[in-house]
C-alpha cells in the first residue's frame, strides 16, 4: 500500500479540532482505505445493505455509541446530517468521520446542518509526493486513481479506467438523482476534452453539442461537483488591460483524460495533438495539490494581447504565479515579463519536464516537475 502521509497528517489535525470531519473525493480515490487507518470504533458502509438497514432508525443505532464513528457513502443518507449535529452536541464522546463522493451538494447539505462543527478534506488520486517523484511520467499517463496507477501494466490500467468511466456514468450519476442518459454525458465529457486547458466558450460549445447554454452549464456543474473537472476562474484586477473573463477548463485526472481521448499507450500520448494541454493540466494539478489551496483561492490570468499566467494565487501578503511549459529548456518570454510586472508577482515558477532548477530572471525560475512536491519557499522566493 502506498502511504498517503500528507493526507493522513491533514486529517489528524482536522479530526483533533472538529467533531465531524468529511473526506470528499471521486470514486475509487482511496477514501475508505484512508479512513480505515484511523481504527474506527464503529464503521458503517451505506452501500452495504446490512449497514444501511441498521441506520434505517439512525438515532436508535447511533445514540448509544461512543468513540470514532465512520460513515461511508454518506451522500446516500443526507437526512443524517441534522441527527449528527444533535449527537455531537449532546454526546461529546462521539467523533464522526464521514466519506462522500459528491462535493457541491454534500458540502451544501452538511454545511447547513453542521455549521461550525465540520471540516472538509478533499482526497483525489495519488499526489506526486505519495509516489517517487521520478515516477511522474507514469503518474501523468495513468493518472492518480490508485487502481489505475498500481496496475501491473499500461493495458490493465487502460482497461480499468474505461470500466471506471462506464460505471461512473451508468451507476454513480443516476444514484445522485441525476437523470441524464449515460451516452449523452459521455459524449459531452469527451467533447470537453478538446477544451482541456482552454478558456471555456459556452456559446460555442452549446452550438457544437446542440443544446442550450444553460444545459452546458448544468452538465459542467455535475462533472465539477463529482470531482471530474476543474473550472479555474480568471483573476480580475484593474490593470487598464482587456482581460479574459471566462474560466479555463481542465479534466482533473490525466489518466481519465487520456482514456476519453482513446490514448492507450505513452507512445500514443507523445504523438497526440493534446500532448501540450495534457502536460499543462497534469503539471497544474500537481502544483495545486502541493500548494494545498482550495479552487476558489486559485485563478489564472490572461490578457487579450496574449500575456498570461497559468496559475495565480496569493500567500503571505504577496502574489505568486506558475507558468507551465512542455519544453526541455524553457526561456524567459515577454508574456512572463509582463505577468511579473502587471501582477507584481513576488515570484513566477516555470514548471517543465526537465531535471534542473535555474534562474530565468530575478523573479522567474525554471522548476522541474519532480521538485514541485517540495514545500514552497515563499519568504526566500520573495527576496529574489
């Protein structure tokens, strides 16, 4: 089993501070395996008919328990949230670790009922820091979902991902109460792959797919809420320049992106038209996971004249940025210089698939993908 040290440490902290901790993430991302490492006093899996029947009268089942109580697939029983609020308020000896696969609705329901009592931790596939950093090529091609990454060979990994996609569309989506034909949503998801790493043009996409703009937004909301895609919002600042104001879209797991595009081998990927955008999405997701930032704390920046930064965020009272380049030796560009000046960046890292860290300018450094899991040295970078 691959240790997930960073996630374990984050969860221990949250569980020590809140009576209820929620692990949210896509199917088969390792939520149950991670929860089992906390040695629960009581474990309920709501996909297990026996456990589900036990919680048919949830107050009777939970009222007399003490210690750590784990409830898996809690999105199946959203009515449990008000009861859990009552129980943690009246039973201080109880702690809850709840696991779920649908983010937006689950967060809304639990936040309304458990305000001030619950903390959230998102668990996705393996981080680069979970595996050996030099395995980044394997992680990029297969994605981070555990059973895809650990498959004995690429062909097995590819078959698993195809089955995962089918199960997600045919079983998981209907179980969330969403009545969209699996074939329709799969075609939509596949078409989205062509927008991976691009600014989303809703009107253009709705015309291509043959549905209304509102339908496109609804389908995007479903895929975003189930952790399948990331919509990165633009950063707006009063810079006197025409800025891009629509979000950029990324398929979050690179392995699923490749499967949806019928990329079955690494050789297929190296010759595919989506090579650059695939690399951009993988590198950005790796950086975002290393930063530990929520999506609403992140942005991209782009002007209509062509200047851009792939990832922008604020920390320690300063502005920071990442640019991604699929190049063996990236060089300083006018776009980078413009971004550093216009956004007053303390530092801009250029993430690339090489092996050496080197300076491109006083506030710009080339950074190998293998070094991204290292802790960001904000104060030191800010002095450069």
